[in-house]
């Protein structure tokens, strides 16, 4: 008698085998554990055949379960709904069956999106906060660069040894540095920023 083997943990269909002979009852072959005489359903794209109990576990003894077609996400990129990070299949979720609530197959559109009611939703307050943080980081890097350009000119200024050209450059760099510090006061900050141009 043909039997159909299934995985002892996931219940996934593994292949066809033969039941063992029963020396006591020749007309009743012995079906080993994690196998069933029941024919699995036809295969479908994106789904996998599993033999499971009603609670979702794979039964050792076939009368305790039945075949079902469930979603197969093993070849689909998955993401955590908490932060959008990639998920690697594990004991936490094998990729077989419905997605747990903490996973989605939809990539997070941006770091400012949050998972709400089964979809990614743009959190404008979070986006504003992230844009502001990025702008301040860029401003601080530009300020550090400006400080390095101004420092050698300041020595000459204190000593009264700057040429007219150097005085003009020091003034331009100082105005540039002042404008950088003021970007957070611009009306459109942080979504629209008019960055000052660094003097040549």
C-alpha cells in the first residue's frame, strides 16, 4: 500500500513510500509514524501541502491529522513589522503557513514608515524628526570643515598680518559659518533647506 510521508515538524509533504507488512494482519499494512495513506491535495504555486492536526502541529499518527494547502513564504523576502529589518527563516517561523503578526512580505518604504493595521503608513512626525537629525548632522560636518578653514586665518587676524585677500576670505567664511548655524531657523526646516554656498 502506498503511503505519503510528511515532515515531523512542519508537516510538509516529503514523498511516497510503502507501508510495512503486518505479520499479524496481512490485510492491514503498518503505516509508520509521520506517514499517511491519505492522498495529498494537488500542488499549487505559492502554497505547500502539509499534514497537520487542527492546532497546526504535525501528528506522529496519521488518524490525528489531515492534509491542507497553506501559504509558502520560503522563497519570499520577509520583514519584521517592528522595524522593517529583513527576517531570516528560523524556528520562530519556518516560512510555511500564514505569516505571524510580526512579519510582512512588504518592504518598509522608508525609515519613517510604521506598521499600522496591516500596512506601512508614513509617520510624518517621525519623518520630520529624522530629516531634522540628518540636516543637523550635515550642518555639523560643514561647520567642522569651516572651523578648520577659519583657524589658520584667525592667527593672522589676531597678529594683524592678514592680506586684504585673506581678510576677505575670513569674512566670507565667517558669514558662511553663521549662515550654517541659522539653517534651523529657516521657515521650511527640515523639509526645505536653503544651504549656504561655501566660499571658494
